């Protein structure tokens, strides 16, 4: 399944990037990083990455998530991953990224977390 991104802006001003497919090396994955970079330049720095429809990610995908998190944090914003499937979460835990990347179980939990720190 190819990688795809959908942007949803919530009433609270939080932006949700709903991802689907597989996060593997390639131009589409690079586009996610560029999108986050552009959003932070435009002062959109409350971002949730909904990964509930991601079925697989490789080391390139992990690297892009770390980079995106840093971009948002360096812009003074908040970044959270949400809805990660068990298989993908197990991969993140195996390499220790669950301690590096802010992760919420659901999109609603991520919204509440960002809203609480606004």
C-alpha cells in the first residue's frame, strides 16, 4: 500500500496529519518531512501524526518521525504520534523510540495532551 497523508485542522487549531500505507524510504516519505517543515515556518506548531493506518515502517520512516518531532519542538510547538498499530509500536519500542517520541494511544488522547499544555 503506498504512503499517503491527509491534513485535518481541528477547531482547537491542532493539525492532524492522518497517514496511511507503509512508511519506507522514498520521495513520499520525504514529502512528510517537508510538509512539517513548511507548517512550522507558517506557525502551525501543534501537530498530531495519526498513524492508525500505517501498517509498516522501516528505519527511514523512523528517522523522518524523529526529524519531524525535532522540527516542531525547535519551533516551540507540540508534536505527538497517535493510534499506532501494535506491530508498528513494537518496532518503535524495540529501537527505543517510544522513549524519544511522544506517543498517545488515540487521536483524542493526543488532542487532550496538547490542549492541556497549550
